[in-house]
């Protein structure tokens, strides 16, 4: 067991973990390459990883030097081959992680509205590609209370941030007499789809199950050891836990948008699992580390097999 924990520690805090992960991801992305537009998805994924590193550094989410969150995010995203073809909804995890960064900046800033404005601006921009992303806004408003950033000034800033992209979109649609461009996202946001999983492929369900299981384990585990972190770090991670659980519920209620919600779940899970594997070093974390690695290999192999031999 000591060797297992030592292996987990070396991987979580080692200098060579990130370079190895980059090589593995580029190799897998190359193996699964089918269309040129997948390069845009790759660039988005790389930029999300950069924001991961900046977020962890700026807010000290993990008390020691590590690249585990970004490594986990890149590895699992690379294994989800069905998300590699470019689609405008691929920007959803990017705008979410940017919104999270800005939301963390708003801590104890009730009279400084710019972070809140930018938080809701990013969510609103993402909703142009994925209108259902607006369901994140109630969670953001509620979380402003523990972040101690709730004030009338910040509340109005959040509304202005939400309306700004639609304001410009309305102006464009009205000027060129194409009002459907403005109305379509709004209609789509309030459209209720039946809860039907029949259209989902088995590899999509398997990937969602893997991410959801690890998210639940890491989320509940964090709440058990949260007292070890500083107050601000604890509030930041608790937001990620709740956001992960909320998007899990939304993915169940809206299976037609499972892939989009799964991409947000993955962001939350990567931060939380990176925290667990870096700072928790006991029998539980060692076994979970190995089980996660084995399940990842199986998931990656299964998705690759489904792409090439069962299409």
C-alpha cells in the first residue's frame, strides 16, 4: 500500500506528469483524427487547460504545486472522441471555466461589479451556442451569498452582463430583418424536451457514467475534508461541487443535451479529483487512483473501438 501511495504522490506532484500527458493526448488526438475542424476543438481544449492552470495558481485551490486538474481534464477530454468534431457548443466548457475564474475574483467584493459582470457575460455568450447554459445563472446568483459579493450593484451588473450579448444580437437581427437569429436562442432555452435516453450511444452513456461517478466520489469526499482548507478555498471548491451536482441533475432532465452538460461536469470533476489525488494520501485515495486509471484506459479503448469498428 505504501508503494501505491508513493506512486500516486509522484504522479500528482511530479515534474514529468504534464509533459507525458501532453504527449499522450496529442497521440490520441492524432489517432482519432478524422476531420480538419477537429483542430479548432483541440485549440479550445488547450486554452481551457491554460485557464485551469491560471485558476489554480491565482486562487491557490490546491495547497501544493501540481498539474493534476489540467492533466485529468486533458486526458478525459481526449478520450471522449465523439466530442472532437468541432461544434459551436464546444465553446461551452471554455466560457464556463472563464465564468468560474471571474466568479472566484468576486469574493468579498460587493462594491466591485466588474467580476460579476464578466461572469454573467461569459455565461450569456455561451448561451448563444448552447441556450440551456442560462440554467446556470440561478446557481451563480445564489452562490453570490457565500462569496459575499451580493449587492444591488452586483445584481444589476449581472443582469447587464446577461443582456449585453443579446442586446447586440437584437440590434443586428433588427437591422438586417432576421429576427429569428434573436428569437431562436430564447425559444430553445425554454423549450422542454422529453426525458429520453434512447438517442444516446452507449459510449456517450459510458463516458457520462464515468465522469458522474468520479464527480460524486470527489465531491462528497471534499465536503468531508473541507475543513482543512482556508475559508476562501473552501467556498470556491464548494461552488464547484454544487455546480457539478447541478449539471448532473440537468443532464438527467435534459438527456438531449447530455454531451454539453457532461463537458461542464468534467470541468468541475477535474478540479475536485485533482485536489483529492494531490492532497489525500491514504488507502482510499491510492485504491481510487488505480481504479480511476484502469477505468480510464477501458473507457478510452472502448470509445476508440466504437469510433473505428462500430460506426
